[in-house]
């Protein structure tokens, strides 16, 4: 696998996306602490009292960004791994991975910083294009074996 240039590119971009998800999780925790809005009773009691076991709009925004990442990055990981096995052009594959990665980073920035619409939805849509392309190529390659 280490000779597969496409798989190495996929691994690079996938790792960036996973690290981005960790960053969003850390940001969520920091916002919880700053806003004193804890989901669990034991955390609220440790940080000031029962009244801090509550929801906060800023924490919920972070959580939605993280959930959106999971809904989109996990399928990308599957599609990209299978696509890498199809021996695509390394340049075309790299473009697929780059577009998805940049789109997801912009999406997260737009989500967390509450950038004006349609920034977030455009970033989301652009990031979906390489996923649909990879899915279609996988289906075309595997249809003869159906």
C-alpha cells in the first residue's frame, strides 16, 4: 500500500480531516467550560453547581458542526479508501481529496464563526462533488460484478 501514490494522498488528507474533527471537539469542550454549560450532572456539579447542567446555543453550534463532520467525513473515508484501490489517476484523485478537505475546513470555519449565508452551504455542496464522483466511479467499476 505504501507504493500506492493515490492511497498515500488519501491518507494525508484523511488525517488532516480527522485532526480537524479533534480540534472541533476541543473547541466544543472549551466553549462548554467558558459558558458553563455541561451535558452531564457530574460535570456541572464539579464546575459550579446543578444550574450549569444546561444547554447553550454556542455549545450546540459546536456540536452541530462536529455532528456534520461525522455525517460527511466518515463516508468520505470509506469512499476514498475504495476509490484509491481502483487505480485512478494520482492527479485526479489528489484533486478529489483536496476539494473535499478544503470544503470541509471552510464549512467548519463558516459554522463556528457564523459566517454569512451561503458560505457554509456552498462549502458543503462543493465538498460533496468529489464524494459523488468517487461513488459513481466505484459503482461503475463494480457493476460488472453485481
